[in-house]
């Protein structure tokens, strides 16, 4: 549909132009394009009659279909084609919808502000940020806490953010703030919320107990009201575009140490217009109103019970940590801290490992936990049986040497059987059979035993030459 410029509009354009108003400002005031204004000023504007739309007869139908399809223009297009045989292009259909004002314009509601007294409220949230760890680019979860009054900020980064990481972070954040506010506004994710949403949601029992230890009540904001924790939301963009920009980190510990230093020396030292001072300066006024920390803060850890596998390892989060070999098959207690894995057996610490934070299917072995396997010492010299055989007779040493050369590895089985033959049969018969075997190059121990038996059959067995002569 062509634009219609009424006579009144043309007079307004000329009047404003004669007063010295620039064309750009006239365009902004009257919501008309600059080219149209120039044509009116030059006297070249000719109003073009509005052409009737070829789809005008569909206008009443479109209103009903738009309501039936709940505002889905794609569905309206499908119904027009299937029920009315009219194929209306999608872009044309959306233009008709706009011209007919079938959609109500969503107008932004007037925004307000939240005012907090000192020590009254703090806000916590998380946001994914791309982080450069060494040569790898990873997606890290940025966890943040900000005080509502002074806007003092604390952030840390984690590979994942579960209830365990939430307790780890909040414990560090409360210590960083050297106190807590009575309420903490959070979002509606299942990390802290057990079920439900909004202020009436039920907090997970372990998180509720954690909050009680610091006299903090977690309050989820209403669904769709993320601005309720806007003080924290705005700081995520600040951290991503200021702290992470141009920085790389060796590992997670280096990342979090630099993040803490940035909060102390950068974010909390910068003067904010809304405060008229820096967050650190405002914090000095807020600190006396914060709830003091408990006199003793137990370490944050997660407990697991594992049976040590046959290889001497216990598994946590797909990774395996070594345990002293004597505990194979026994149940041990593991404490997963943020940066360490501690192993206890009967209330005694038996292992302490650095935790593998962002690795999977990896194992770590501490020195002294596992003795080397016997196969690792397989070729460290002759076996016990060989040592018992050699050094007595030259013919025996030669036979042992040839027998070992023809056997696999150290020839333990062959040496064991040869030693058994030597100890079982008379020395004279054993020696005669061995010498004869050496002369013919015979090293089959079964044949050797038969040769020894042939030497001793007269001494050990009463064999009658004429087996047919038997007494009645």
C-alpha cells in the first residue's frame, strides 16, 4: 500500500522547514522518510491514489482465522490454502496482519527501582562465559554475588554448577564479604530450588541448612521477573567484557585467583554514578549492618562411599584416585572438596589427591600406593628353581641352559619340573638319563622321565621275565 501524505502533513513539513528545522529532525517528528520530505519541500510530491489490495475480500476471513490460530501466521497461511484455495505469500500475509492491527503492540511497562538498606539484601546468579584456559576455549559457569546496598561484587568460575559448586561458591563469597545479608535473591533453577517457583518455592534441604548456618534466607524471584536481581545481571556483562577481555588463564585455580583480584582491585574500586562513590567505599558503611560469620566454618565437601577396585582405585565423577593396595576390596569414605579428594578408612586419612576438575575417565596414582606387579620384574634374573639346579654339575648346567633357551620367558615351569625330577629319582639314574639326553639333543622332559624310569625299573619294580608262569 502506497503512503498517503495529507494536505495537513504537507503544510506541517513546509512550516517546520521554514522555521529552520532540519530535515532529519522533521523526519523524526512526523515519522516520515527524508526523501518524502525533500520531495514535498521541492514541490514534487504528487499524492498517489491507494491501490486496492487483491486480497481485500479475505480481510474478514483473516480476522477470524488469526483468532482461531492464536496469532500464528504460518497456520493462517495453511488454512487459507487448504480450506479456501488461496495461496497468500507469507510476507504479504504478515503485512496485511500489521495493516489490520490484528496484533497488539507489546508496550514496555514503566520500570521502577529497588532500594535497599545496608545489610538488607544480596543477589546471586550464574551465567555461562567463554574462557580461554591455556590453549583451550571452554564454557565456564560464572557465579556471582553482589550486595544490594553497596553493590560490592564477587565472582568465581566453575566447569559445572551443581549444588556442591553452589555451596563452595557461597561459602567463599560470604567470607569475601566478611558477613551476610538476611535475604539472598536467586533465580528459579533447580540448583538451589527443590520444587516450585517464585517466592513460595521450596528450597532444597541441604541448601536451606547451608543458609541457616549463615542466617541467610534464599528467595527465588517471581517467574518472568529477572529484573528483581538486575544488580547481578548487569555485572555479568561487565565481567565478560572487562575481566575476560584479553586475558588467558593456566587453569581453574589461576582463573578464580585472577577473578578475585579483579573484584578487589578493579570492579569494587571503580566509582559508580548511582552510588556517587566506589562499592568498596559504600561497603564500609554497610559492613556494620551485615550478619557476622559463624565462629567456625567447616570445609565444604561432598561424601561418597566406594569399594576399592581390584586395581587399587576409588572412583569419583568418572575419575579414579589411587588408594593404598592393602585396602583393595574394602569400603572407604571419600570427601570431594573443590580442589582435592581425601580418602578415609576407619576415620584415618589414607590418601589425599588434587581433584581432576575438567577431565573424564582419568586416573591419578600417588607414590607408594601400589607396588610394581611381578611381571614388571619378570626378567630380572634366574628363577628360584634355576638357581637350585645350576652350579652342581657341568652336564646339569649345560642341560639347564639349553632347556631355558627352548622355553618361554625364564622357563619357570620347565625348571620346576626338572627340579622335581631331580629330587624324585635316584641321582645315578638321573645323571645317566641326563647325559644320554644331552648326547642325543633330547630336551623333552616327559621323554626324559621315561628314560630315568628305564634306569631304575629294576631297583624299584619287581618285573618277572616270564609273565606266563604263575602259581595256581
